[in-house]
């Protein structure tokens, strides 16, 4: 027969595990994250918190607060994702391959993921591209931790070349 004290210990341990899990999920996936711009280029780089307007900011590891990439658009569905973002991939030109990691190679055919969040979609600096467009994009270079691949997310300047 289980003693009352043993039951209490089991309950305390379960509550501690659940609390740790909830805290971990909030800090690493659901919670807010402030990453201030370090690049003084105010023409091409969004100043302030580069993740402002982004959904579930804590799921990202910011590798650089502002980068430029050039490549050919692939996998643009022309429809927004559930979170309101336009998401597509680009086959980057040779000098931009440094933005890719192993998961980009394994999961998205060696391409870089680009996401344009709703906050930037109405901007005159953002042109929503089509498949086959050669584009130049500026944004935060991040790792999307749940997927493991690198992205430009959010892309706050997109132009068709």
C-alpha cells in the first residue's frame, strides 16, 4: 500500500516536471523575444526590435540582425500560411550559400527559406514575388529552431531584380 507521504512526493515531482515543461515551452517557443538591430544601415535594415510583429519569436535564434540575399524564387504558393506570412524558398546565388545549413540542404532542397510577415506585406519596400523571380531580400538571418533550417525572417525589403 502506498503511504500518504509517498503520494505527496509523487504529486510534487509531477507538478515540478509540468512547471518546468511549461516554462521551457514559453521561453523557447511561445514567448516574446527582443533582438535589437545592430546594423546602422537604416535604408535596408529595420531598426529597433527586428522580430517586432513576428509570431512566437522565441522559436528563433537570430544569427544576424540584417543580411542581404539574392536568389531565384521557388515554392511560392501565392497564399498566406496559417500565421499570415508569405513563405517561399530561394535558390541562392553562390556567394550566399553561406546562409544555408545542413537542414536547408536536407529539408528544403538546399534552398533558403524566406518569410514576409503581415506587418511588412503592405510596405512599399516589399514586393510579393512569384516563382521564377530573381529577387534581392533584406531581413534578419535566423535559425527556425523547430525545423532546424536557416531563414531570412522577417524579410522587410524584397525587390524583383
